[in-house]
């Protein structure tokens, strides 16, 4: 939980270091080495490659390629849809799991983590087997409705949703548990309707945590590759999201094009990171406020 | 508005929180639900408010059955133990909440909130947030918030539980005065017998999900109905003995006891309050020889602990400062202790036989 991590950072600052100097230097250098090799160098390399033909080359690769343009467009459709549905479901799930006690509650809580444990490729395959129009379990129903899921955008949304569903609920459950339900009960006794309670009491209390969860969910949704790859069927100008497009361009030996799209994804990730840091502080502050009462 | 609780029962799984509770709260009174934790007092309060539902029985406000009504529609002011203020709202908006959800016009809200902030002596703090207030101030905001919607009654759950002794004392006196000015039927839960006796018109002593005794503080204190009540209402000295033929025998004491005239002896327990014991230098009929182990001043009295070897017990005796000076009491002095009055309770099963 992020709240904990903030607290640990604080105590770590006060920790007395009694290990020998050479040991500390070794450990710290090792950390820097790993960060350098795995994160910093590749990150810089993405931008170096993306701009290898200059800014105009980068711009051309992004917006003068019809297929790339379509992939940006598709991502801008699929991701907000998946995030929106997951936000609503995540709030509902967190509310249900924290405010009520019912049989199977712990099981449901564990099931929420399943998408983190299951390989995205397996998840995608699952959807293909269930919803394809020829041999799928739901094929008769889908055919009669004339609705295509696999190898079409609804499949992309579903696969993205599956992979990112835990983020919002996982963020809210500990927060809502810490807040308790006293304030909601007080609102009830003051005559508020359930709807008023949600908008005036619950939502303002969880807003930073919610936003934090949404941002994480969004970042993961944009970058999702495995599950989407399987359900997309890779149809040009139909089912290529940005992440899939990066791979396609790379396979076609179009390195600058591939890196240009990758650089946009990276920029999105970096801005998410900055937002995350800001929000983490907000959430920690609201948690502290709750514990002081 | 009077409250009537009829044959109320409530279980949480295997735990019986309330069993067949009956209670009348007179209109405009200040009633204390007093009992140890787990006695069901908070559950009873929450069922009256509608925040919890009963398994059996009914709740009447005056003549109106509200048992199936939700907390939202009961028009009850509820003050939570930990205040449950809306942390993201200012003090002003906290108090205004009940009116806001009823869509009261803005000027009306402002007028009423300012009036209430004046009443709870928090003028000028309207724009603060709950986290910027002291415990006592938060409690008063919670009270103002509950009063804002002109509730038919006020229910308080351990209202001063989380406050330090001095603030608690101030708020008790203040709440009692406020109650006299407002005339709202008020029920509060407490585990502190001093608090209950100091504030309430009516004290309801509860234990293990049922009511042990209901009455005015004076009546409950002077005539405890059961050994539990006797034990719970402050310090007591306990003697084990037996009753027989209209007398109770406790070691050297023998006192008249008209309630039991049988010849067959029965076990009984006698309770003596510390202020009902006298200390003297010379023996009288029915006194115990003991040695002073401890002398502590506690307000208007001295608390003296006397070890009685014959019984293997230590007695708590309240002695006035004047009397202590007269007797020149010191540690390790040998003194005689004798009770002025004794209450005898026999185990309930004995009555059945």
C-alpha cells in the first residue's frame, strides 16, 4: 500500500546506519548499476532512436503514417472506455467489500487480485476461446446479435479491462477500511439519502485515492500488450493499438517509426509517474488526517 | 418526546447483545444507559436511533411505532463516540449538513448554523476543519450538527469517553445546563457511574444484555436491586457468609435479615460501601480488628485500606479528614472497623428453591 511506503521512507531517513562503509558503498553502487542498466539507459535510448531523424522525422513517423495515426486513435478510444468501466466497477467493488459483511467476501477480495497473477496472454486466450464467432462458448448468442468481440474493438476493451481491473479497487479498499463508516452513519442519521451520502461524504473522502487508482489503471491500460495482442487478430487499421503498433513497426524494420510511437508511450508513463508522486502525498496526508481523529 | 422500548432482543451471531429489554424514557428527561462494555448499552442506543435493527421487539416514539422506520426518517440526533465529523468539511458545513441534504434555503441555513455555533460556544471557528479542533471542540461540533435538524430526541454514545478528565468535567456540567435550556429528550451511554449519576434524571444499569435496574440516581444508589448494581456502582467491600432464621452471619457480625426466615442456612454475600464503614480505636459490638496498610487523600475523604487478618481481606474505608485527625490515624495502626449498614444478596437460584 502506498500509504505504508510513504511511512517507511520517513523512518528510513532516521535509521542509524551501523554497517561498515565499504558495505554501504557496495550496496548503493549496486542499486545505481541496476537502475542504470535496466531503466535509465533504455529510457534515454528510446528518445535517442525516436529523434534520430530529428523532430520533423519524429513528427512524420507519428502523424503522417495512416496506420500509426489509427493506432493512436484506437488507443484513445479503448483506454478511456476500459478505465471508465473499471473506475465505476472498482468503486462499487470497494464499497461492497468494505461496507458489508457477506459470505464469500474474502474469496471475492482474493479474486480481485487474479488479473495480476494470471499471464495476460492466458487472459487473452481465454477471451478468444469464449467469445470467438465460430467455436466460442457464446458464439450462437453473439452471432444472433451480430456482435463481434474478438478481432474487434470490444475485445480490446475487454482484454484491457481484465488486466487493469484490480487497480482502483485495490487502491480504495485499504483507504475505505481506514476511514471506517462512522461518517456515513452520521450522514444517515442526519437524513441524507444513499446518493447524497456517496457524493457528499464518501467520494470527497476517497477522491485522492480514487484518482491515484485511476491514473495507475490508465498507465497500465495504455501499455497493455499481451492480452490485447491475442484478441486483436492484428487487423491493419482496425485492431492495432499503440503498443501493438510499436511491435509491428519493429518487425517491419521501421526502427525510427517504432521508437517514435514508443517515445509517446514513454512520455505518458513519465507524466503518470509525476502525477503519482503528487497524489501519493495527497493520499498520505488524508490518511494521516484520518488517523489523528 | 418519550421513548418506549418493548421486548427488544438482538443477537450478533452467537452473541446475545440484548435479551427482552423493556424501557420507558420519559419526555424531556436526561437518561443514562450505564454498564460495563459488552452490556448492550450502545446496541440499545443504536437500535433506538435506527442505525441498527432489532431481531425482536419494538420501539415507540410517544405513541408512534418506528420499529421499521430507517434511521434517515426517525429524526433522531445521534452523537458518535469518536464524533464522526465530516473531515473534508468546515465546522460550518458540518453543522449545516442536515439542512443541506433537505435543501433548506441558504439564508435559513446560515442563520441556524450561527445560532448553534453560538449555543455550543464555537463562534468564529466556523471556517476551521475538524482536524484543527481539540477533542472537546469536536464533540461540541458533533452536538451542534445533531441539533441542527431539530431532532425529536438526542442520543449520545459515550459522549465524553475520549476526552481528558478536566474537559470531561466541564462538558458534563455544560451539557446538563444545555439540556435544561433545550428540553430535548436525551439518552446517553456511559460506562462511568460518576458521569451517569452526576448528569442523569434517570439511570438505567445494564449488564449482559438486560436491564438490572432503572430509577433516579438516588434510588439506584441507595437501593441497588441486585448484587451486580451494588458492585458496579463504585467501590464495595464484599463479605461472604450465610443467612438463617432471619439473621445474617458474617464472621463476628450478626445482623438482622428479615427477608429470609427459613431455618435451613444459605450462602449469602454482604456488601458494604467504603463510606458505610466506621473506624474506631476501641472495639464495639460487631467490629473487625485490622491494621492500616495505606492512607490516600481523595478529594473530600481519605481512602484508608485496612488489612483484616482474621478474614484474609483488605477493607476500603472512607474516612473524613476531620475524623482522621481526631483519631490521629497513621500507617500500621491497629484499628477497629464496624459497618453502619450492610446489604445482603443471596444467589438468585436460592430464591427459586
